[in-house]
């Protein structure tokens, strides 16, 4: 078979070399005689996998020892729930930049117990724009300031972040490890791993350790970020296979790609191919995000001038082996998710398809 | 290579046929052109997997429509945390049978907010005994009564359960789907899936739907069992690969094994081989659980009369391809975990090894 061109928004395409290695390890990990999914999470083999993954995270982002790294089952949504319990006192206050659905989920977690101040919202512009960072102003005395770096549904992306006095928490689910970022500016970054890092089933958290001291007593260990960090993600049985695949993807990022600067260069090239195609289509295609500085390099959302043709395009693309192109059910339209692991070749072939489709229907 | 005989307590051995099918699907699921770990959890393919798994759960245990089925990331530990938040009011009361480490984890979750009454505890007998069911008495007005059906560390197992007026919640992590049980007697059964059902990364919950109405308002959706059930486990991105492997194991249970009665017969045979070996060893081996009615068919815990020989046995067994035999770090000794997927042949060969070892060292 030929693997199709996978543009799903997550769970998403993984590097073929990683998939092949995981296939082997599923039957036997290394030479240990059992499969990776059948192994104690307290075995020396799994210890090495987990330690290796954490070390790779730290190397790739150049994370200082002031930060802890943990895997949390339940994805970014569970981290949002835990953050509200851990870091915002009853009746306290956190501040948010509302850039869409996932930002609103984080807001919702805080709003049930405290004041969730929205400093800026893109709601009135259908989340197709981002604020200028210099226009944002945050208070120093809030529990945290929260942003969503990449907005999977709306197709916008912050590549830089404002200076904040309060700890800055960023949900990086959909652009984690896609370009270099200075981690020292954050209180926490976190993300579900099912877009850029592995299969679904975990979030990865990078958190400034001193913040863990703010967590109140009396919470379940399962809802205490301090426990995840201090117990190295194995207070309870971790999502071991998921962490293993993440370790392979991190290894691929370091060795095959050569780190986040190279990854960024490749991601810019891939996104550029698509946005250039739209911009050159004489209005046949239109990026839903007008301002090039706000456009996501991960989720390229677009519409056709002739909207009824969108269903035709999806059907023909699917038949031609380009799948996962339907926009999120809440907004419609089209979306090509081109995360780290999406090969440049898939994007090139898709652009050819788009150009042919425009010629045929334009 | 030859796969080793895997006696790990969990994550644990999986059926070889399941592992092989998962290997294939990791590269391409069916003929859909992408791997199972790279697929949207809202695709029609994953829908069918999830629905199929839930239907198989219901068929295998003959679950009535009064019950809902859900997958919850974070394993049994997260379910314990959620149960305390969902079903026990602040200052309320639940009752427990304390049969060891995992029972105590469930107790701890309730104890931080309410009265966690221990009706019986095996602490004074190092958890090597169980109470007679007829001796247990529970109150009708508690939020729930909680038991742990199989105690992985102590090697004990309840195969039957007391009648309770309050809803009976049972943690079945380590003997889930190992023998037929009448589900109608329970308010909830739950278990981490990494022993009898799949790789680590989820719990499976079977809960009486009317109990979900007792869940208080104002909780995070991620901590509300009602949301997991009503949203069919996909309020947030589920642990898709883990659920897929579970669906394969359930299929294996139904089609290859032929259901829970057959599974039970096989499990009794496997455990019998080991306990008979100990009982016939003239005291060289000793099951840590004296009463045959209390002995686990899943985790066979044992000691040597000559305790210093235990390390030798583990080393020689490991060299001979029998792995995962070390007792839990909290109790020492030896443990052969022989869950559903552990082949009878592995147990037979291990018994031969044990008999040879006894002959050599007796």
C-alpha cells in the first residue's frame, strides 16, 4: 500500500521511521524478549525511555533546571482542569487571551471557581485575527496569564509572547516543538502530545518548579501537578506506549531533523507553499486568516470563493489520497494540518492538486 | 527471537495475535492508508472501534442498558479521584474493605473530604487473608461501599461479593474480564486496562447510569464521570491507540477464547498448576496466601522456605526466559502474574523450572 497524505488535525501523521520502529518494539523492545506495551513501567528499560524523553525535551528547548517536565494522562484538557485546581485560589483571578475554542476551555476551567478575566477576545472577528502583543496589558497580581500559542480551529498562531509579571502559562498543544522558543519566559507550557509528539493519551508539561509550591494541600495526588513532577510521571502507571512513541519522535526531531531551528525552517517552507498557492490563486482560494503574521504554520485554514465547491474539493482530494482536510465542525471550510511530521512532499503534491483543481473549476 | 515468558504485574503480556494485528495497524489501519495512531478520534473508523469495544464489553459481561461504559485516561487512580469528587459529599461517608495498597489508595481519595470507614482491614495479617463475606456488614446510607476484587500485591482475590444496600463500587483492575460476574450487583466496576485488557493509559468504567445524577454541579468536565459516559469517552481526545488495542483484546476474548466462562476455566487451570506445585513441594515453596479460597488466580505470590534463595531463583529464572517475577517492592518475595493473556504453556514451563530448582536446591 501507499500511505495516504494525512492532514488530520490530531491525532495526526507521525514520521514513518518512528512508526516502523514502534511496530518492531510492539513485538519486542530491543532484545528484551517482550513488547514495549507489555513491560513494567518500573523496569529499567522503561526507566531509560522516560528519562531519555525528558532529557530530549530539555535539550530541544534548552530548558533550565528551574523547570520540571512531566507527562500527564488526559491531555491538555486535564492539565487545564489541574491548573485551575492547583494555581488559582477560590475567588482568585487569572487572565486570558481568548483566541478560540481551546482558549475558552482553559477559561471555563478557571471561571467555575474564580475570576477568569479575558484581556482580549477574537470572538467578534471569528477568531481570524490575533492581537498585537504590544497592545496587551496584564496585571501582576493574577495567578497566571494564559495563552494558546496555536489555534487549531481558527488557524492562527502566536510565535512570540508578551512579557508578563504574573506567570505565563501557554497551551502549546498544536505547535509544541515546532520552532525554538525561549522557555525561560514561561511559568508553564503544556500540550496534548497527539499533534506534534506522538499518539493520543498524554499531555507533556514543562513547569517552573517554584510554582509547584503554590499548590494547596489536600488535593488528590492525581490532581496535583507537583506529584507528577516530583514522582517523574510515575506516581501511577503512566501511558507507557504513548511516552515511548514520544521518545521516538523527540529522537527523530534531534537526529533526523537536527533540532527546532531546522524544524522551523521546514515548517515555514511547508506553510509557505500553501499560503503562496492561495495568494496566487486569484481569489479562488482564500486563507481564512488575512494577516500573514497571524497565520498558523501548523493548521492552514482556507475557504473557496465558491463555497459549494468545497465539498467537491474534499471528495476529490480524498479520492486522490489527501485526507483529513475538512475544517473543524464548528467553523466548516477546509484545513490542512501540516504538523512537524507531515512530509514536505505531501504538501507539494497537495499544492499541485489544488492548482489543478483551481484550473479545472476556476 | 523467542518471546520470553512474561509474568509482569502490569503492564503485562498481551495475546501474540493482538500484538501482531496492532503492529500492522500501526502502519496502516485496514485499508485506510494511515496508521491507527495517526487517525482522528472523530473519524468513522475510530467511531467503529470505540463502539465495537463498548459493545464487546456489554456482551462479555452481559451488561444491561442500565449501565454506561466509558474509557477514562489516568487509569484506576484517576477513577478513584473522580469517584471521591463525584459521589461523596463533603463530610459524607463511604465504606471500604481494606485489602491492601490499592484499596488504601481508594480510601485515601475519600478520606481527604469525608469519612472513609474501614469495615474490615487485613493490615494486621499483612493482607494475606480476606474476610468472610457473610461477616461483613455495611450501612445503607453511605455514598458507596468500595472493594478491590483482586489484590495484585498481596495475591488475594474476591470472586464473589457481598449484597449491599448502598451502591457497591469495585476496583477490578487486576482481574477484569477474567471470569463471569453478575454486573447487576454493582454500582460501578472500574479498572486500569494495563493488566487484562491492553496497554497502559486508560481505565474502563461500567457504571449504573442513575448514579450519574448524583454528581454535583460545578465540577470540571474532565472530573465528571457523567461527561465521560454521556460523551462516549470523547469529550476530549481519548487514548485512541490504547482503546484500539483493548478492542482487539476484547475480540480475542470473545472469538479466540470464547467468552468469560472459558477464560475462567483456563485461568483456574493456570493458577492451579502453580499452587499445586507449591503445595507439593514439601515446604520448599509456600503460597503467601494460606487459604485456597482467598488465593488470586491472577497474581500468584509465593516465598521460598530458604529466603536467601529467592534472589538466586529470580536470577536463574530470568536467565531461563521467565521475567517479571520479583514481588512488589513493598512486600518482597516472588510473584507470577498470570493474567488472561499469559499462555498456559508459559505457566507449564515455569512449573517445570520451579520443580527443577527445588530439586537442585532442596
